[in-house]
C-alpha cells in the first residue's frame, strides 16, 4: 500500500508516467524519504549534512531521485511551505529529465 495519498501519487504520475518495478515507491516515496528523511534530518536535527560521497540508499533510482530532490526540500525548510507547495511537481520534472537522459543514452546519442 502506498504511503502517500493517492492524489499526490496521481499528480506525480500525470507528469512522469515512468515505469518501475516498484512504482511510486521507487520513483517518489523512497526518494522523498532520502531527501526529507535522511538529508533533512541529518542537516536540521543532527546539525551535520550528509556526506555527498556517501550512499544514501541501497538502490540507484531512489538514491539519484533523492539527491535531485534534496536542494528543493532544503529550500522548503526556510519557508512555511509543505509537500503541496511544488515538491511533487519538482519531483515529476526531475523524473522526466531522468527518463529523457535514459532514452538518449539507450539510443547512443
């Protein structure tokens, strides 16, 4: 069962209809856990940002997406914004860019 409300997942998939074995779990939920949970917790609760050279997740897709989301999440902390204030749209945009890069690499351009 998805940890995110259906409306956020649907909103994400409308902009980035990517296929993944794990669906929203790999593409959105775990990347948010990496960015919001791991990176934000390390910086704001522990007072020490994550080492950029360290591995934040054991699988590449959530790791990459989480790292792409982190700068946006970091900026949200200085505001009264929440997850409904552009984060899902930003995640979908990053997903689209990754898909496009993957297609380009597959073609050998």
